[in-house]
C-alpha cells in the first residue's frame, strides 16, 4: 500500500540554478492564478556591492523585506545568518499559517534545516496544521528532505508548470 502524499512539495534544483529567482517566478504565477500566499522567499540584497552572500527575505503576505545576512567584518569566517532576521522570518511564516494562507512558501530546505535549525520548525508547523507548503531542496539534500517528510512529499522539477500542476491537483485546491 502506498502512503498518500502530503500537501507538501519541494522543487529539486541543481547548484547552477538561481533557485531564488525560480521560486519568485513560481510565486508570481501562483498569485496570478488567485492563490493566497504566505511565507518567505529569498532575494539577493544589494546592500554590500560585490558581496555574493548578502541576502534578504521577502514576507509574501506583506511584501516587507528584511536582511538575512549580517556583516561580521572582513576577517570573519563565521556563519553570517542573522538570528534576529531568522526569527522575523519564523514570525512571518507563523502569521501566514495562523491567518489561513492557502499555500506557504519557504525559500529552501537547506543546510540550516538539515541541521535542525533554520525554518525547520515552521515547516513542521505547516505540515502539522495541514497547510499546503512549497519549498526548494538542492539535489544534495534530497535524502534529508525525504527523511524529514517521511517520504510523503512530492518532488517537483524546477519548472513553473510543474508547480502549477501540483497545486491544481491538490484536493479542494485551485
């Protein structure tokens, strides 16, 4: 007997794909079809010219953006993830779930989530409340994602049409 798939999907992407741009395009297509979105998506921040690690997150419900990376100085090799910004992202996701967003998007299931941090708890909250969820997972983390979701999530190609088709096929959706 095959277990039923959860209303959870992850776009599997190679390291060469700009997954932030893809997820924003998918969000735009979903919103254009009338889906009420919540969650957070990543943008490259332009606050520090020439800094490839400068990132910000956009709260899809409000449009607000906040810097995700912190400046630790030129000699630092430590993690640049700003814990305060991550907490702000968590609040935005929880607010979206509480306010009844039809679909919650997460920028990605990455190294932070694999390690038990990042927005992993909020992903679990979405799953436990039955809120449909869409994220992205790099090819190297697919096994971790499947372990996290109990192999109940749908894996999608990095194709906006595949995302829209997944959404349309969810029961009582679209």
